[in-house]
């Protein structure tokens, strides 16, 4: 019932729509990283044994991939915290449960 009321509010959909730029950026970062790791690096940069073939391309890709991984990881951590916050509030601010098991 509460979910249907929430989804019928125009303010809710305005709030959701305000995040579309970040969703597009995050999805483009993920697609770029996936493409680089799936097709570009194995085909042109390294061999199956791990030897670097194109040193200049690797010198460009490595810092770029480090930055992409940092951004995607930080964003994933922030989103995970936001998603878990309601569960943590409901679960651990109750007085009838404890962290320690009985016995």
C-alpha cells in the first residue's frame, strides 16, 4: 500500500529523474571498463602469458583504468551504503534484539 502511494507521487518520480545523469555516467563507465578489459587489452596489449606487447598503449591504459576503477568502486560503495541504511536503521536500532547470540 505504501509503495503504491509513493509511486503515485510526482515528487517521487521527480526525485528519481534527478539521478538520471549519474545513472548514465555510471553505466557508461561500466561499459567502457568492460569493453577495455574484454576486448582491447587481451587482443592488442598483453599475451596469454601476461607479457606486455604494446608498452605505449599500456602506459595510457593503466592510469586510465586505475581512475575508472576508483570512480566505479567509490560510487558502488556509496550506493551500497545508501541501500543498506534503511535495513540497518530498522535492524539495529531495536531494543528487543542484540548483536550477541544467546548462550
